[in-house]
C-alpha cells in the first residue's frame, strides 16, 4: 500500500533555529504539494512542484521559507529562521493528477 | 479568484442521523469538485469527486451532486456512524495545466453513539 511519508512527525524547536521537513512522495507521482494547517487559517497551500520543477510558491513567505525537490523521491521544506507563528502541521501531498492528491501524515511543528 | 465556502461548524449528530454539509463555490469556467476527509491525527483523503455538472460522486455511503445552477456540491449521508467523525473539506480545481486545489475551511463532524 503506497503512502506518502514525512519526517519528522513532530518537531519542537526554539525561535531562530532552522527547521527542515522531508517528504517522500509515492513512487511514480509527478506532482508534490506542501500545505500548512492551523486552527486560525485552516489549510494553506505553500508551494507545489510538477516533475520536480516549482510551479507556484506564492503561498510561502519568501524571506524564511524554501522548498526544493533534489530528486524525484525527496521534497524538502525549510524554515530559516523559525518563528513562533510558524507553529502548525505541515502536510506534503503527491499525485499524478491535480485532484488525486495523497496526503502524508504531517509534521507537527512547535516553535517556542 | 476561485473560492469555496462551507457551512459553519462544528456539527454534532447522533448515530444513524441524516447528514448534510453545505458547500458552494465561485469559479470561472467549469471546475471539478471534491470532498476530502481528515480523520484525527491523519492527512486528508479524497472522499469523492465530480468533474462535470449533474455528476454525482459517491463513496462509503456519502454522496454529492455537482449543481452548476446553484454552484453547490453538498455532501450527504443517510445514516452516519461514529467512525464518520472527522473534518470534511470541500475543494475545487479549475482543471488548467498547472491548476491546484482550492479548499474550503473545513467542518468538524462529531457523531455520538
């Protein structure tokens, strides 16, 4: 049963530290999405890639966030420096078609 | 731009009650419509979809019909179970080459025994 995997599942860090979240999309999927979920804002699309090329990162704060796909099996989301307002659950999703998105279990980030 | 509006929640029902969760949308063109479900502690899962007007999507006893005239895609289930307790998201995609999903805010459903 193919699944999207995300690491770490939980991360607690201090303000100012760098945070790296990793995602392994389902093998063969060509589209990868990063979302952030909070109680206040709900689900927000941060960035997405197709065939490893970034298509849209307009939802991401450019000064501190960066998203990359070094290869087809790995997507990363980095925050540097982290701030308390970045505390959220970050989801990665992959798919072959835009609406067939398979979500990972998420990384719960707490910045103190 | 495209948007999805869901009814305010949360919703609490007794087991075997009838469920309706309202969803309306604003979009140019002919979007595809979806319902995603998020169980506690998990990521979202596609529940059902409809890609053109009057299509009915169905899965696990849930149904939703694409109504172009009312720009709606309401989710229904005839008899809910405790295991249906989750957050439900309505979403749309405009279907363009680089299109993405636009999600509603989600609504929490709690079903009590």
